[in-house]
């Protein structure tokens, strides 16, 4: 133990002056690697070095000693998330992780995921856009769909904005349109609890909706949150404002209501090249007796080279008390080809 520790100290000193790097690893067999420890994901550690053109990929279970002066975002097996965390080895196969609000001593096997915190603003951004188009000779049917997403993830804040549009035209039939989107922000506390607020909108011809705007606040809990998926639930309150198309049965049917919000969301974003996302939200009305609304979404995408992907998905909206003359259910199934940042 003394020889290994002395060796690691010498290696770290050499790395600091010669390479400007501060991290080192020692393996079970005594081998040493010096570089910049970037992240550990799905049991694989990524290390960047000056003496290799590509990053090293190392099995986490083969590491016996870990030395780094970087700060990390760390997730452990009990779902705790430690932000701006230092990782210090206190004894073989045991680490002390000290974050902003929490300190834990855990075995190597209890570390689910960690990544180096990059202060650069652009590294926290994510974005994607996809397009789809279909043309059918019968009735000259043309359908166009597009969607776009942009997100920002810091150590505790998660912000996201989405936009989706579907338009369909054919001879002798009124055009069909559907536009939905929104923006929300979550602030995560330790042990999986978070607070959130957001705004969503929907416009569709099937339910005679010129515009539905829903603002909500609440809190939730991450049942699972690791390097390849998260699953969370959400409970809150919402205010719902609706403007409808005028119909012969009801020239003016605009309304406003207050609702509870109960939802769950599952995002599996690292199943090889496959990504799955589903969201289910129930809005039982607090001011309109017997009214219930449901929003459901399910998307599947497959990663292609050069950050391109193909995607298909279904979105459904249900309203037990729609506007007079409108359908209680609207759904759309789309496919597209896109690119992500």
C-alpha cells in the first residue's frame, strides 16, 4: 500500500509539471495511467491523455486506486446526486465524495456515474431538430411534420423547451393542423427530490382548439436516475386557459379552469443506439366537476452516424368535456429524420 501511494504521488507530481494534468489511476496489477479523468458511464471510465490521440476506455471494476483534483457530478446507487463534488480515496476500493450539500463514503461499486463538471456554457446545452414529409397521389394528400428541442443542464438546474407541428392538406378537405410545445425548468435537491414549473400550449383542429395554455408548478421525485435512464413522477397544480374555434352550437366557448397535475416520465437514453421516451400526465379538474384531461407521448429514436437519427412517435390528448362539436380525443403518429447537438 505504501509503495503504491508513493508511486501515485510521484506520478501526480510529474503529471502536474510535465503535462498540466492532475489525475492518475492504479489498477489491480499495479499499472498506472496519468491523464484527465473525464467520466465513468455504464461501468467504463474515460481518461484523456497527452500521449494518445484518442481517449482511453477502462473498466471501472479494474481500478484499485483513484486520485483526482477535479470536481464532478456524481450519482450513487441510493439515487443521491452530489454536485460540484470532490472524490478522494480514503482506502482501497473506498471513496469519500463531498458535494455541495452532502458527503458520502462509498465503495467503488456504489458509484453509478460521474462526469467532470465543465464550466463552459455551451457544454451544458443540448438541441435537436427533425423533419418528416409524406405525399400521396390519392386526393393529393400532403403531410409535413417538424419538431425541435433545446435543453440546458447544470449541476442542479434542468431546463427544456420543445416545439412540434403537424400539417396535412388534401383536395376538397379543410386543412388539418396541430401545434404543441412548451418550456419547463426543474431544480434538483439531494436524494432525488426536485421542484419544477412550466408552461405548455396546444392548438389542433380535431378538438377545435385555437389555443390551450397551461401553466403549472409542483414537485417530484426521481425513482431512478443514472447514466442510461431516468424515471420520475410529478405532482402539482395548474391553471388552464382555452380559446376554441367558434361553432354553430357554441359561438363563444372560451373557458378557464384550475387543475391538479399528476404525471410520470421515463427516458431511456443509452440503450446502445436506441432511445426511448414516454410521458403520461393526468389533469383532474378542481373547478369543473367530472372533467379529466390526459396527455400521453411515446417516442423512439435510433442514432445514426454524425449525430443524425431517425425517430417515430405517437402523441395523444384526451378531454372528457371537450368543446361542443369537438372530438374528445386527438392523436398523431409521426416519423422523421433529424440531427442533434
